[in-house]
């Protein structure tokens, strides 16, 4: 067992058991992946492992730019490709590849490299992690998001609500992964920009019908500085299984 693998095991063991209802993560990991990418399945498996840690909000963002190689990704959103490019434009390396992870909106690493991902997680937490506590609850046919007063969003931050499928197995028929069944965790199925938050204590309400998709069973909430075209650090996040 490698040092990096041992470290990850210790993190998972030390993390508190997930409570019923929402989870309040300390770090956000976005994995840009594709069903048409032969090197992606190990990263998809690693994200599934990372997602077991309640201190991490691990999200799968399937991209569409490998669709031309023989298989159209069944989970891809073009907006995810644009988001990955927008992230790259903010970094000196400007690199875009799959599998790629972005941690807290700022740190990039190879998604299948366990040690590199662990370094990014430790770096994010050493930098303070997510500083804005976010509360998300279900109230009947709506989701309520509560944000406290905070100076972290003094210049404004986007409040995003994403419908999520916690587990999705896909039988890939062609392309580099043809014949494989790959399981994806916390698959983002859409993005709703709820508001531009200015740092005041606020409560927002979003009807579930506005974010409902086939297979969606949870929602993720992200509070992110910058803009969709120039995304900055993620400063708050929460995750809520919707139940029945």
C-alpha cells in the first residue's frame, strides 16, 4: 500500500459518518471526465472513493469534446466543457485534459493520480477551505438555501443549484471504452444560477420542478466567486439527498 493510499484511507476513517440530510463539505472536487476517454475509468473509480468522505463534495462533470472519437457521452453537457475551459483560462498552465480534477475552483490535478489529488486536497484545506457555511433543506416541493452574512462575497458570488444523480452505471457501446460498464458518482445533470449573492444573510427557495431531471436524486449547492466566464474560488457548498 502506497503512502498516498494510506493517507486517503486515514482521511476516510477519520471523517465523521455522514449525517442524514444535508452534508457540509470542506472541499469541492470537480472531475472532468468522458466516456470516450480510455484513461478516465480509473479517475471515475477514484472519485467514487473520494465521494465517501463527507468532508468532500465530489462531483462528476462529463464533457462532450471526445464525442467525435466514436461514442457520444450519454451524461455530457456542453456547459461542462465550457466550464473546464473557463477554469483553464484562469490558471497559468491553461491545460485542459481528461481526466482532470479542479479542487475548490482553483487547483488542478490529474484525476487518476491519487497522490496529486491528495496534495490538492491538503493544499485546499491548508488555504482555509470553504469559509461560508451553506444550509440546504427540502421543504415540500422546493429546496431552501440559507446563507449567513459574510465578507467573503463582498464583491458578489454566484449561487448555483445543481441536480445530481448519485450513481449511474453506463454500458459504453463503442469508442475507447467500448464494451465496458463504468459507474459514475454524483453526476451533475444541470446548473441553475439561483442568484448573485452579495454577502448578506439571505434565504432562497427553488422549486424542485425547475431542477428535476430523469434519475436525479440529490442536489448540490455551490457558492463561487467570479463569474461563469471567469470562475474564481468556491467559498461554500452543500449536498442534499432529496429522498422520496
